[in-house]
C-alpha cells in the first residue's frame, strides 16, 4: 500500500494536504467557539447554583459582602485565553489556581477582591478580561444562648442574620424573653446590639446584623424591673415597650411598627416626666428631616411618651372584621354607604359547611362612656314594661352581660339575605367602620343551668321542648323556681318565658333560678302585715260599737 500511494500524482497529494489543513483549521474554529459556549454555560450554571443552595432575602451586595473560608467563586478569563474555573476560598482565606499566584481574599469585600483579582491576575493575561462571580455562599457554625426554645449550635450561611438564628432555635421563650435585649458577639471581638422587636414589627436590618463565622448570639431574659417607654398616635402598633439604653426617637417608632399613612412624621411630640410622674418637658420634632439627614433623633429616656400626631387632612380608612366560619376570616376594607353584608361575605370566600346562620351576628364595640346609660335604660325598660317576672338575679346577669360584652348588635337576618339574594336587598345591611361580622358554627348542644339535678350540656334534639331537657337533667330540684324558668336564646341573647311545649334551638340556655329566702320572708311579711291591719280594723270597730 505504501508503494502504491507513493505513485499518486503530485496534484492529488497537494489537494489532500490542503483539505486536511482546512479541516484542521475548521476544527480549530469550532473548538474555540465550543470552548467559549461551554465556558459561558458553565458560568451560568455556577451563578444559578447559589440560588439553589441559599434562599436570599435580597441580592448580595458586592460592596458589603465579606468573603471568608468556604465561599465559592467563579473566575473566567476571556480574550487571548478562554478559561473558566471555580475556586473555593481556602481555610486561611486564599485563592489557589494553577499558573497564577495565590491571592489572599479572606476578610475583603467581594467588590474589593474582584478588583484585586482583575489587577493582579490581569498582569499575566494583559489582553484578556477577568470576571469574578460569587457562586456559593459559605456555611459555618454559630451559637445561640439564653431565652430561646432550643439553645445550641447551628449551621448558617453568610447571608443569614441574627433573627434567622433565633428562628432556627425555635423562637424566643414566651413571656420571659426580652425581644429588645440581645447581643451578637463576633469572633473578632466586635459586639452588636440586636433588637428582635424592631425586626419583627418593622423589618429593620440595622437591628438585625449578619452572622459571621463563629459568632455567638445571647438573648436576654425580660427583667422584672424593666423600664418602659410609650409610643402612640400615628404608628402601626401603639403601646408600651421595653426601654433599652441608647434608644433614639426613630428607633422606638420602628419598635411600634413605623408610621401609618395618617400619621404625620413632621409633627412628633416627645413628653418627658419628672421622678414624681409630673410632666417636665415637652419637645417637638420633625422626623422627615432626621430621615433625610440619616440621623436617628434625640436619645429616649425611660418613661418618655412619644406621640406621632395624626394629619388633619388624613384619608379615612374604613374596614370591618369577619370572624368564624368563613373561608378567609380577616379585616376587609369597605366604602360606607356602598358596601353591604353580602359583599363582605363574598370577599371572605363565603361560608364554610359548619356555618350556623341563625346565630350569625353583626356588632360593634360601644363607647365605654355609653355602656352604663345603655344598660340602665334596658333595665328600666324591663321594669316599666310591667314584666315583674324579671328577678334580681336576672337583672344582675343582664348588667354583667352588658358590661362584659360592650357590644352594639345590629338586626340582621342572615338566612333571608343569603337564601333570597337580590329579593332581600332591603335586609342586606350597609356596613359601617369597625363593625364585626361573626359567623359561629352549629353548637349542637343545649346548656341547662341552675336548679336541676344534673346541670350541664346536653345534645340538641329536634322538636324537644324545655321540659324534655329538664327531664333529661333529672328534673327540677325542690328549691327550683319552676314558674320563673327562662330560655336564653343563642341567636339573640333574649330572655324568654317558655310556655307549653316551647321549642329549644341549638345553643339555647335553659335557666332554672333558685327560690330565695328573701321570697319566703317577703311572703311572711306580707301575711304578717295583713293580719296586723285586720286586727287593727277589728279593734277599731269594737271600740266604736262600745261608744
């Protein structure tokens, strides 16, 4: 074969040589293109790898993220040479790659490290460009101690913050943990204050520092002698809060959830009291200027009262609350004079299968100053109506009921509204601000109280009268006041005197009062008075007849 090839004409040999060279050149071009595509694909895979490993609350900021042992970087060289390499920061903080000198990046921000890598390794590849990406965040162990459910050591990432560690530890101990007193001690000796209440109520990142390798978080217990401050007015969560040293005006406003739309940040009043509790100083502040300047405002002292004034031209927000057996209980906005009960039930997803419409109510908290006048008017109406059957015990129960509930109820027939639809539009209540729509489930029980042998709950039986339930409860006791037995309706809280076979509905209460000694004594006094009067009249008649 070799001998025969040697006799090929020269032009054929030349063609073969040129064809081979062209093929080789084409292969070289394809290799370069494939290499570049492979490099880009590898870099893309590497950059998305970080997302799969750690769920981030925000994008990593190269200017603030500090590199450390375990961080995985992707370095790509383009131009002159196409090279992509993943490299992990070593335990001593260096990057090690073949053909380039090692670089120490531990403790440097990602931005600073990228600049150094481009400058130092760029000297070796002067015609190329170097890109650096953070591919995977390092993980490390940190410790949490103090008033948390499960103190101990946990593995976290470099993107995690102090509140994440508390969450991993099961949260703080209820009622015993101070949500404002926690400290984060870093391995380099730095100590940062952690305010978990500012984090929870406002989402403050300043009060929620990032974790670092080997850090230790200490959550303090709430002190019995903890000093407090008050924040009120146009904030989201007005109330009394624990004071911590170093508190400033904007800090405590964030503790209270920050400003609400109707609050005026430019009109804040700080009241300071003396040792006796008397007002000592009243100061005015404009928080908008503080925010613009990056300041946190004056230092807050224990006992201070911070009041964010409400804007005079504030938009009025109106809403109602829906509770109980609807698909989505919660607070819903309304337009007064427009939004009806059926609209809100629809917004709440409709009723559940357990909803008991006969007992559904719409109510609103009364003004505390009006409660006394309302309850007295009700008691007086009972007295003036001639209902002498209302006992002292019943009157006292009514007073207790009024004081406990402090509610104004609105007349609504849920069954009619939601069964007849548009035909019952007149019954479909127009809702007002702060109303509560309460949809209970079917109680399926009847409660017997008072002078029966076995008071308690009994299953509801369709068609049963009150006497049937008294019979199930063992009957009346000897001192039971049968004639004053009352049924308290579950659907309306109205007291009724049952007659005959009075039907009992689920949730009703049957009350059998006790014959009091006062009643027997009153009867005795009436008889004694009558006898005395009779004797007096007889004596008078006898004396007159003798004259």
